[in-house]
C-alpha cells in the first residue's frame, strides 16, 4: 500500500493561495491600466506624428498642405485644432479586466477608414501591433512583482 498525504494545515495553504491570487490579480489590473494608458498615448502620437511614424499614410493633398501652412499647423499629423487628439479617452474595468481606448469625436472614423474624398490614414488600427511587445513586457514585469510580493 502507498499512502500520500500532506502533513500541514490545509487552511494555511489555501489562505496562502488566496493571497497569491489577490496579488496576481492586482498585478494584472496594474498591467492593464499601464497598457491602456500606453495605447491611449500611442493613438495620440499617431494623430500628432502619423506622417513620420511609419504608418504608411498617403501624402496630404496640396490644398490641405496650403491650409495647414496658412494656419501654422504641423504637416506630419492630423492636428488642426486638437479636438480629435484631446477627445481620446481611456477606461479600465477592474471586474472584467478590460481596458478600452476610444475617440470622443465621430469624425476619427473618417480618417481611420477613409471616404470618397479623404484618403485612409489609420490611427487606432495599427496600435496593437505598434505596442504589443511593450504590453507583453509590462504584463511580465507586473506579474513578476505580484508573485514576488506573496
């Protein structure tokens, strides 16, 4: 006969596991907050610097270039008054562990997908690819911190 058992108080073991679970969940939430903020910053950077950030945007129309120069605006982004850039919001839900970055203006979609008269200049679409390795690093680091604190 072979008998296998654990010669410790199981209550303490389960309490330790619950504590570890809490630390890891808090670490995941912190990583999610940081990653969502990074995604928001990247969207804003794409709006400000999309022409020179390797997104493959087509050149502005000559009329747009003239208007931007006349207004003293940058020729590397989609900023005229800054409303689109300022409208970018983020939200993180602790219960579902979901972070969302979204525009507060409807017209971002016209830049993102293009129209008959406006060439497509993706702003939000490329973000996951742009920051995926950084997000992995954030999650690895935060989870390691959570496990180390148990």
